[in-house]
């Protein structure tokens, strides 16, 4: 197969026109249709020759006996990386998005739901938002309360306005006064630090010379270890997945079943979103680039969102490979910025 470097400006211009036409109309694009494009100023014969070159390069292909062509994954990738011009959001859409993600004392769960729904409603595709990772959420306050014998209720308050309750089983019984003392010690040392920092510091304390750490401190650290031991299962909020049924490329029942199974099982999509979390800015997976068969007819456009200048999650849009990338990319990017701003503690 020849290299993309063989393409001249005319070939790139025609590829861009073909992809844009296919995204808009969803039908294989023929040379006659493209010859009517006044900007190309090329004869049908010339266009046919250029299209043959594009097909040799693996950028377009014929889906059936039709004379028309459609972009391949490789063609979409070249289009997204080199040929589209991403413009800022229109002021009306930006205002709609800003109003939709206004804080108004809502908890983070409600904001994540809103963001997912906004992504879906505006793009008419599926909107997805991963829940913030607990490791990058800071500890605000921890409290231990006695229940019965060795059972203790842990109340953990984090700076993302979430309250987490957990019952732990300790090695021995503690009085209410001892539990209060443990709470006071941990709050004085660790309040304001991220959960991951607290975990590391607790392990370090347990490894220190026991003579330097009194029994009360050891008990407090042990209880905190139990409280932080369980990591919440990474999850996400998904909206508008039924929108995907409206696209002809995804209407095949077997494809839909695979896609919805992937949404339900979550493991593959969480792994995919994990890769996006470490990306710098907007990340795009087109078709087979996702690495999962269920997502081969789809594209995923994502962007990480930040709280306290740390990436805590990812949001994005899932739709057919035939999506309006130049509109979806800035919308996803701005939604991530506004969600991060809304989640930041005031």
C-alpha cells in the first residue's frame, strides 16, 4: 500500500470534500456528485482518477457494487488529524452548556448526570462521563463511631461534597473516647491531603519503629487503613445510548447487541476510557482503533476533566464513525472544562 505522503493538495482537497459529503448525507459519494462541487473545479474523469489513488492508499473504499466511495478508518484519521478546522462553540451553545452545568450547590453525582445528558442531547449520540477517581479526591474529615463489639462505622467526608459511610471490623473493641481520639489524630495530620497521599503516609507510619509510635496512633492508622482499603469500583454515567439505534451504520441488531453488551459489562469501555484519562486534551478513537470489536462501527471522542488541577475523570461522546467531528470535538472539550470548573470546591 502506498504512503499518505503521495497525496498532493488536490487529493487532500477531494478527500476532505468526500468525507464531509459522506458525514452529511450518509450515502456513498460518487465522482459525479463531487464534480458538482464548485470548489473542486475538477472534471469527473479527473475525480475518478484521484479517487482511484485514494482507494489505493486505503483512505476510501467501495461498500458494494455502487460507484460511490466511503471513508475508511484510515481516511477518517487523516481527515481528523489534518483536514478539519475546529472552531470555537457558537455563543448560544456555549451559554446553554454553561447554564446546564451551573453549580447551584448540587452534589457531584447530579453534575455528572447533567454533563452526560448534555453531551447526549446536543450531539444526538451517547454521552459518557466517568465518576471521579477517589484517589485524587482530598480528605476533609474522618469520624469513627462505635456500633457493637469490634464493628465501627467510618464516616469519610471528602472535598468533592461526598460523604462515604463504611463499616469496618477491628481487631479489638474500642470505646467511644478512643475512637474520637483516633479521629482527632487522623484529622489533624491528614485533612486536606489526597486519598492516595493518605494511603502512602499510613503505610509509611506502620513501617516506622514501633517505639516512636504510641498504641493509640497505631490503632488509628490501622482503622484508617481498613477505611481506605476498598477502592470504589470505577464506573460511569451513560446517557442516550438508544440514540445510536437511529444511525443506519449501527442499526444491525447483532452490532447493537455487542455494543449494548459492552456498555453493560463495562470492563472494556472503562479500560478504553482509562487510556483517555492519561491523554493530553481531546482524544479520538475511530473504529478499530479502540481495540474492541464491539466499538468497530463507532468513534469515541473524549476529554479528561480536572479538579484541583488534577485529572479525575473522562467524558465523551460515542457515535458512528460518520460523525461531525469538527462540531463534536470543541463541544466535548468545553464540556470537560465546564464540568471541572463546576466540580472545583468553591
